[in-house]
């Protein structure tokens, strides 16, 4: 194709190539080109209006910096505003697709990798399946030269004007501060200005705001904030607090001494998300006993216990009346019968709704006795981690 003297010449070439037949042109990192030449969006806008829209050109503008994509392409002030035919925000891989990038890895290890690295394809390419999770954590997170050592905070610096403040918010959430008051107390950010920071992080897909199942998201006073992106979640939970040690070249020691109980507790939080993702996948494939239209979680006051209570997963039909409720237990051993007994008391916990099926999501296969007891109840079901990884 050669080089061109100007953007106008390049666009004229595209129009010529696409005059008679379909021609696909993918412009990667368009916002950075537009930043170097501020006239580029206007040049492209004129070309679209006068030349390109009558051709067979398939033009895709891509960018990794969400803020620049908003301002240079999607925003109302952009010359290109209103000229897109479709807008796609690429999401991370789901857990099953992520596992395909780790050949030869067991479901147990695939989940551990997914919980610590997330579903960004390039991050998963960096993982060496021949090494243990801890060895991969050491080389990618806890090494000054590791690709992910500065990646999350580097992306904050790239996207945001106040990365340190946003970082303090993420550190608080990763450490378990889920309510606005808790986050404000830990960060020192006034509660009047904190919502703007939370909304920005939510728009970037790093965190998410969730409300109890059945609550109106617009009016609920019980909303919680949690880490959506697993890479950010792990980094702000385990890496950020020990940056000084890593800078002192003590990262290998830190990685080696990571408390396995803390990692397991962290993965337990990610396991609940995995269970919800599995329910959505099963619903799409019509593999559940109810036609599920929504999946969430619930927390609040249990009138029978006169205490705070929760349900890890709640799945409802289109009317929102018939439910599947479940608990997610990422533990080696626990009393499965006691968990089912507790779920039985919660069948009508959500007012006006009834749980027709009780699900227990487990890290390992339960005992034969538990399986026999479960088989006696047609509305009980145990789902293991291995089962969730069956395609």
C-alpha cells in the first residue's frame, strides 16, 4: 500500500479500493493518531459524509484508552458523533474461554489463574501453565520487571487525572470496604464527592455497584461496591501494599510467603462471581429447571432470625416470582447438609417470591452420603467446580 503524503490521500485510497468491492480497514489506536493530528476526526467526518458512505468500506476505529475513545470518537463534541453504525465495548473472556488459553490445566487451577489474572487475553498469554499459580504470581506481579507489576496503576495514570485518589478508592474496596461510608472513611474523600469517583471507576469497568435482588437500582439504599476486574482486585489487595518491598527486589520473598489462607479467602469472593456466570450460561442453553431472566444476590434483614442475612446467588424467572437460590462454598470441607438446611429456611425469605430449587456450589465433590441425601430431594442440586468447567 505504501505511504501517503496526508490523511486525505490515505482516505482517498480507501474510497478507491472500496468503490467496487467490500474492503475492510481496521484503524487500531485511532485516538492516539487523532491526538497527534487534531484535524484527523474532522477530515474523516468530511470523508464519511462526502465519499465513504457510498462505498463498500467497512471501517472499524479501535482504541484501548476509553477516555480518548469517548472524546475523539463517541462524544457529542467529536466531529464523528452520530456517524457510527455500531459500538462495541470488548469485554474480558468468560471463565470457560479463559480456560482454553491454559491448556493442560485442571479446573481447580484454571479457576485460581482466572481469579488472580482475570480474562484479558494478553494477560492469560503471559501465564505459563507449566508453572504453579504462585510461581506465575511471582514473575508477573511481584517482580519489578513483571508485566503486571505496574499494569493496573499504569492504566489509571493513562485514563485518569487523579490516579492516586482513584487508587485509594480501589485499595479500600479490594480490602473489603463495600459501602460508601466505609470507603469515605478509609480514603478521606468527602462523601459528597466520592460518588463521582465511584461512577468513573464503574464506567471503566473496574468496579461495579450492586444492590440486593429485587431492589430498584435507582433508589436502593443498600448498594455495595465490589471489584469487577480480577486483575485490579488482586493487584490492589496483594501487590499495592508491598510495592516498596518489590522495589527493594524482595518480591520473590513476598510471593513465596503469601498466606494461602488469604488467597483462598480472596478466591472465595471470585468464586461467587463464577457461580453467577455459570447460571447465566446454563440459562442461555436452557439447562435450568426454570426459564431464568435475571441473576443476582441478596442481603438484608432476615425476619425469622431478626438478624442480617444473605443469599450468594438468586436466579428468577421473567416474572421474578419463581426462584433458584444458592450458596457458594469455596472450601475443602464443610457441612453440606447444614447448608441445605439453612437454604430450606430461606425459601420464602424474599417477600412475594418462592425458591423452588436450592443449589449448593462446591469447590470439591462432596461425600457419597451427602450425594445420596441430595438425590432424595428433587429440588436440591450440588454443582462442583469441575462441573462448572464442563463445556
